[in-house]
C-alpha cells in the first residue's frame, strides 16, 4: 500500500508513545510506503485536491527517527489510504481540512477516519447519542443552568467541547468559593458552550481508553490514573497509564457503539470510560496504542494495518 499520513509536524513526535508512529512502523515493516503531509500542504486546483507529500523512511533511532525521501505535489487519489491524524484543536483550519479531504474522498480517495464524520462526531457531544451509557450530563452556556446542575449533583466536572489532553477541565463542588469565576472562565461570560458531568469518583482507578478498530474493541484498555491531587487522568496532565483487560461493562459499551462508528467510517476511535460510564468518544487522533502493547503485547497498530490491508484488497 501507499499510505499518506496527514499529521502534526514530525519533530513533535515522541516515538515511544505516538500511535501514528506505531501504525507507520507496522506498515513499513510490511513493505508499505509511508508519506506525510501537513495542513498547509493541501491545495484545491481545477477542482482536484492535491497535497505536497514527502516520503519518509523510518530509522527506529532517536532523535533522528526518520529520513526524508522525495517530495512532490500529488493528487490524494494516488494513495491507497489517507490517514487523517491531525491533533485538535478543531478550529476553522481543521474544519476546512475536513472539507478538502471530503472532496478528495468523493473523487476516489479513501480517507480514514471519514472527514464528514470527523466534523459530525464532536468528541464530547457524541456521547449524547448513547445516553444509556453516560453519567448525568449538561451542555449549556448559561450560568444559571450550570449552577442548577451543580446544586442537583453536588460535585461536577466542567469542560470545553473543543479541548484535548485534559485542558480546560475543572471540578466544582457546592461549597467551592470559585464557582462564579470557573463558570465565567469556561463559558467566556456566557459566550461559549461547555459540558458539565456529574463527577465519577471511580476516576481514582483510572480514565480508561478503549480503542475500537473497525467496530471491534481491542481486548485491553489503558487506565489513565490521575497523579496525586489531580482529578484528570490524561497522560498529558501527568496521569499514569496502566493497561487492563476490558471489563464486562467496557465490552458492553464498546460492542454497542462499535457498529455505529464503523458505519460512519470511523475505523479508529478511542472511547473514554470512567467506572461504568462513557464520557467521551475520541475520533480525531486516538492514542495509547504503544502503552497497551508495551504492557500486554496486544498490538492495536497491527489490528489497524490489518484492517487497512483488507479494505484495500
């Protein structure tokens, strides 16, 4: 296969943890060619979507983990698969990128995950499709609505709809002296919509990342356990990752949601589960492949490349 990865700058990669790198490594091991491009490399010309792509060769060494090959402007339909792995923020430039990729898809390119679904499946709001699995949840920007929700539940989490890595997440209790300023900060004085959820104390055992490939959950998840004094388990916020087999509840959630994801062209997703509850559905650039593999031998990157090969056969 000839694979094009739409990714963040290569110099930002931590190849010991990066899931895009894990998939590149698995694909290269099988003899597939790896090409990369970035947001600024895409153009629409005469109705056709092109990108300035560079072939790379993996060395497996740090810090120089890759060598650059030839670069050139290519029609995205020339690739067997275009892997959309650009990290949030989901800003207007990201939105424009999904529109260009969707146009390329209509012209014959196979884009994973499907660009239209990346727009439609906001990683926070998507859980509203599955209320039977979620904790009590509010989406609002009015201060009184958030205060009422806090009064009912007593202990809540408030987070932005466009964040990642635990950024902008606050925990509030009824006796918190900073309730007003937290609501003002997160909603920008009522101008920005946020999500509030009842606090789930099982976060102490970890915020579980369940990877779903082609609608099928990997058998192990990564429980991201908060560091002392934190309520966020995200690895970017200092959480510690511990791989665990999926529980019966984890499997129930993943098996129920997996077919919906697969039908929408979301071939790789990361479900976030705390205790018994689904809290997010990550579709832009789900991670944790390498941590799971290092601790259990379960190779989710292999599962993903197997899937891509079967789709291209």
